[in-house]
């Protein structure tokens, strides 16, 4: 359980749930709840904000060589009632995981907040059983391409991800959901 913390002006991620086979240290995390935390202006150094997997909060199974694991090793994670503000990269990355619930989180950014790379607010890769429900994303910055981006390697259909009650306020060129599992624009919606 990680709850009721403030992660402010961090150069890296506020929280990373990951194994580390290259050191080697750190077993695969499972059955973890991250609740009622605030992440403000996180991930500002190069390597976090400019990396596709860099995020204020990351759930990432790794394989040797620092790549994303081929298996969905991390399981049973709940991320709820958190606030993420003015992040420099993605707010949330989930990769190599199964059974992840993301609910009632509020992700906001001011129009002038620094954004180190174009990308989504929430990025999902090589995962299954992900539930996103009752989340709010408000980010008017031009570099934000989507509230949620679903990688082509996420399990198909709702076995991969189920999204409900997503409230978004984005730049007019951004999409609420960008699903790379389907033919272009089949599920993408403004």
C-alpha cells in the first residue's frame, strides 16, 4: 500500500512498480494499491520525461537489457484517487502487467506547463485485464496526443482494456482514446 503521499518536483517518476533483472535486484511486484497520492511536476530529467515508458507513475515489468518484459509479470495493482499535475512526460505507464485497475484519478496540466515529448497522458503496452474507470484528464497542451493510448501489443478487446466514464478536456487535435490494436481510426474517438 502506497497512500497519502506528495511527490513534488521529482526528476524521475514518483512511483515505479518494477522488477530489475539487470542489477539483479527487486522481485516482480504484485497485489499493490496506490491511493490518494499527489504527483506534481514529476519526471523532468532526460530519460524519464522523454522516454516512451517514462511517467509520473509507472507499472513496468522489465526483461534483461532494460526492455519491456514479454510476459505480463506484474499483477493485481489498484491505482485510485490520485492526482497527477503538470507532468513532463506521461502521467501513467502500464506495461507487462495484468489485472490493473485505474479508477477515480484526476490528471491535469496547465497550458504553460512543460511537456518534454509528444505523447499520451496514459500509455498501455503489452498488458491485459486493465480497467480504466471514472478518470478525468484535462490537458490543453499541443503535444498531448491522447488521454489514453493503447499499444498494438495489448490483449484484444475488453480482455486487454476496458474503459468507462473517461472525462477529457484536451486540445482539439488530441483524441480521448487512441487504440493501436485496431485498423486506424476504427476506435479512435475525439
